[in-house]
C-alpha cells in the first residue's frame, strides 16, 4: 500500500469569490501536485521524494500561499517558512523567514540531509543555501498583484478571506511509500500583513509538521499560533501511538476539541502507517486531494 494526501490551505470559502475559472485553477494546481507525488510512489520512489515534489509544485503555483504567490508582510515583502520530516529516523529539516529561496521546501530538506541542525532562519538559512549552491531570487519574484491587493485591503482595515484568495493558507503533503516509510512536508508564506520576523507553525516540528513510521504523518494549515500552542501535529501522532485512537478520531480531537477550545481553526491532513488518509477541517473549506494504490483519487475544496 502507498498513499499521498495534499492540502493548499484551509479557511473561509465565500462562494461568491470562487468563480468557475478560479475553482478550475485551484483544482488544476492540486491535481498537478497530487499526481506528481503519486507518480513517484507508483514507481517505487520514497515518501520523502513524493512530498517534496508535491509541495514544490504548489510553491511554484501563484494560486497558493507558498513560494511564488506568498502572502506579504506589513512592509510588503515575502517571508517564507517550510519544513520536512522523515518518519524513518525522526529526521527533520526546516527554514523560516527566508526571503530569497525559490523553493523553501528544497532548502528545508537540504538542512535535514546536509547539516547537523533542524531549523535555520533568515540570513543564516540563506547563507547555507548559497553554500549548497542554491540560486537565490529577488524578493519581488514571490509577489503577485493579487497578494499586493490583499495587503492593501488589510492595511485599510478591510477583512481579507482566510482562504479565497489564499491570504492565510499553507501548502503541505503527507505520504506513505511502498516500503512503509512515512513523510510530511509543509510550506507557507504565512499571514497577510504579518509583522516581519513572525514564524507560524509550518516550520515548527510537532506543530505544523510531523511524521513517525508506523504511526502517522501530519501537515497542518490554519492560524499557526494555535497549532503551535497545541503542538497539533505531534498530538495527533501521540494520540494514535499512546492512547490507541483511530487516526480520524485523533485528528478530530485536535481540530474540533483542542484547537476549537483555544479559539483556533484550520485543517489537517494525515496518513497512517496502514495507508489510511484523513483530511479534516474546522473551517468552511480546505483545498485538498488524496490518492492511494487502492484506486482512491479525490480533489476537493
């Protein structure tokens, strides 16, 4: 059994703002990422390669809040966060507040595989990127007219939707490969109009990203401060491993009881060691997709 699930953000989905053309664009982006990750698994590739490939495609798609098309800080810059985790040995790598790395998920993986650290931030992360021969891009590469408009709306005091057009979303992927290895990856531009230097849950191992072989892999999206406080991704895995909860029960408990009790909302995708996929959210919607070797193929908003 092998399986993969992806998300492209969770939040309010006002139907009036989701035109047929916009919905088609989001679905095409999700499909491309999902199918790329699944194709790697089908060829016997690793779960790490699958989640990396899926997230990289979503980072390159300006429809989603990660990489090109990321939300902007209050000073109009893009600051990006990403993390990846290998469930085999609990290895992990993450970067935060990077401004010039085209695909932060690739740098996060390089931190995991080529450094003795887990999390690098800001200038230190970008210095490491140069040492590893990454080509850096100008910050304006990430900026789109739509994100600039959202920032200006926020600064005028007008509410910008959490999800449409992606002002506070995140992208992520979780996978189980044919060898039974689990992996998770998450990438984000964070919140529109955030204070420079703000870091959310995505690059925090155990908060927005977690994977452990034989248990589960989890990627989160939503209001990151709440996911950090609840150590949400790790809580899901711990509930499965130590309390014997079903994966669906564990995800539901975190989203609807713990986070809900704190006043937070969002979404989680998870895959278990048996290939079970769970995609749940406490918001109006979540961009999501799932495929497995049993024939399941689903794209939903």
